[in-house]
C-alpha cells in the first residue's frame, strides 16, 4: 500500500546547508524517494511514525535541489504528515503535540482547540504560503475543522473496520457509531446467528458478519481491526472460570494478530486497536496509576500483561493502540446495569467500605476514544480508557442515588461480596485510581468528564 507523504518542520534553515538524497534514503529502508509538484514524497509501509537522523523539507519556490535543505537532529523528531493515497484516504490529525522544534504558545497544534486552519498553523514561518499552496496543489483537498482533526474532503474517506467482541457492551455502541458515519463494518464473531439478531440487516445494511472460518477474508483488506473480545469478569472466579477469562482474551487476540501478520502487504490493516484493562496496575487504596506505572502482581494484572504482549506481536508496520479500559458506565450493560435495579428497589448502597477508588468512563467516551485511535496516527501504545476524574465507590453510589431519587444507605458487606464473587471480590473491594494522562496529552475531548454528568445522561 503506497502513501504519498509531505514532510515539513517548523525550523527555517540557512542557505548554506546542503541536500543529501542518500541520507534520506537510508532512513526509509527499502522505501523510495521521489519529487513531485514542489513536495517531497515517498512510498513507505508505515510513514506516519516519526523519523530520525537527517531530514529534508521544502523552502522556496518550485522544487529544485537549490530549494531543498537538510537538518541533522540528534533525537526523534515528530513531523507533520499528510496521507494522500487516493484509493484509501482517512482523515487524521496531522501534527503531533511534541517536537524538537516546539515553539511554546506560538505554536498551535491541529489536534488542539486553538487551531482553525492551515494559514493559522503555518502563518508564523517565512515559507508559510508556499507550504500551504504546495499542500493544496499536491493533494487537492479542502480543510475542515472537526474535533480538532483535519479531514480530507472530496476523497474517499470510508474506513473498513473488522471488530471482535462487536456483540458486547462496548462493541455494540462502536458498531452503531461506525455505521452512523458510513464506514464499512465487518463483525468477527463466534455466533453468526446471535450477531444477526443484534445487528439486523434492515437496520445495519451492508454490515458483514463472519464466524471464525471467515475472519481471514474480513481482516484482509480492512483498514483497521478493533479487538474487544473477552469473557466478562463479573462472576465468581473458580479455577475453570479464571482459566477461561485469560484464554478467551489470549486466544482471540493471538488469532487476530496471526491473521494480520499473514495478510499480504497490500491487504494488511494499518492499525490494531486492542482492548486491555486497568486491571494491569493491580489494586491500591492510595496509589495513583497512569500509563507509566508498573504492572501489579495479582491475577488480573497477569492476564493483562499476557493480553497486551500478544497484541504487540503484530507486524511492526501496523500501528498498535492498547486501550486499558476502566469500568464502563451505561444503562445497557456493565456495572450500572446491575446497580440500577437495586436502587430502584431502595436497596442500593456502596460495596464494602465505599472508600475504594472507582476508575470509570462513560460508554460514549470509550467508544469515541477507540474511534479516535482508529483514525488518528498519534494514538499509539498504551492509553488509559478512563475518565479524568475518578471517584470513590461511595461517591458513585451517592450520585446514583441522588439522580434516581433513591437513598444510598444499604452497604454490601465484604463477606457478602466474597461469598458471591470469591477471589474476584478483591477488584471491587480494593479498587484503583487510574488517570488518563496519555489521552489528555493527545488532546482527547471527554463528553462526560464528571461522574455527575455521566449519570445524568445515562438516567435521563
């Protein structure tokens, strides 16, 4: 799959610096560099990642060797990149938020709310108009502001996305979102009949549903794969259940990775968004965890480590986003679906002491985060899928009771939870405070940053 990539830096260079074609070719490995319409373009399996070493960009009028400049950088530099493969074009953020040439408040990023258009971005540099003209002439696109992203208009911008776990709580809403945005959806399931009941053809025309023998054909030719499969953990953990909790995640992830790796280069998906969980960090009553925190030493932490390691076995040219998901709040499933009936019967209250941390996220926000990870090349590596304001379980129950007009007065004692959930009760009774540092760095906009707003939207 060929990409046309225009590369630029926010650093003017002196006329004394020279252009060295060989230094660029050495960076691209087996890629091919060529010049086109006042731009530098190259074909590469994965051009969205930052490059290191010697770089070139355009400074001046029509592209000649005199107008090309070289600068040597000692560390990785994040470039702004414009993908323009006319057969498969996706809108995506084009400037990352960290760079060796960061200019502080004078620099406005395309992924922030401050930016509006290309003129605003490049207006502080002497070659601004030339770069803008080059972009528009080379790629023939319009610019639009949509959630801080650049969208490529007038080109084919539909994604083809294969999804495991599509019939689950998160997966259903993700399919609805992708379908509403006119993307092509391929549901990878173990039960086609169940999936067809959830996604009837009259409501989801064009959706493709495949059981495991058909997964290969679905994944090949997809732009991205979302892996959400896994047995729910909200049950009593017998030794057999614990084995199934782990194997259900590892087996499906391993199969997906294998199918992506075996796909021909031209048909291989370019991004894998794979779910994992905040259970990676273990539990704590006092610690705060972010993406840099080490893994815990309990059973769920072990599951998450193996789960993530399996996903990272994918082809090196595939961008991987690992979403460590917290407790997802929504009426149709998850924790609230179990709590709401109890509060309706005036039997609601905190579990255990109520002082344990509860790292939550609204269903709409986790779906939006996964969606953004699909289309935005800056979303790579581990990203915590939690709201920016974790609460204690007591605060959640108090807010739920207030929103429902019910008291939160009947706590569930520790021994009762242990009788029902066994070892799994430790997840609820101990809790963890997880913050989404990476999502905030990426400029992700939360629809429901506070639990009060989240509960109000769910129960309205």
